[in-house]
């Protein structure tokens, strides 16, 4: 084993296994949330013909409340693009 020292103390090993169990549960919740988000986007696309690609971005902006920052970032990208291509 590569320079990894596994504690021999049973209490420490139990704490490590408990931490791994918590991480695993967290991963499960994250997977479920991703599935829910995909389902919501699919419903919006199906019911309202709103493309998932754009609604995902709108949802992120809505969540972070950062439309002004996103506009600024896009303006910078647009300026760079026009500077190179224009």
C-alpha cells in the first residue's frame, strides 16, 4: 500500500467507516437531486417547448441571483470574439 497508514484503533476505524457511510448517503442524495432536475427540465421542454439547455442556465442564474454578473461575463466573451473575428 502506498504510504497509507490505516489506524489500528477500532474506534478510529469506526469513525472512518461512519464518515464513508455519510459520504455515500450524500452521493445518493446528489444523484437523486440531479435526476429531479433532469425531470423538471424535461417537463418544461415537453409542456412549454422551453429548451433544456437554456432553462438549465436560467435556473442557475435564478438560484444564484447573478444575472448582472452573467451579462457582464457574456459581454466580455462577445468583446473578445468580436476583437478576434471582427
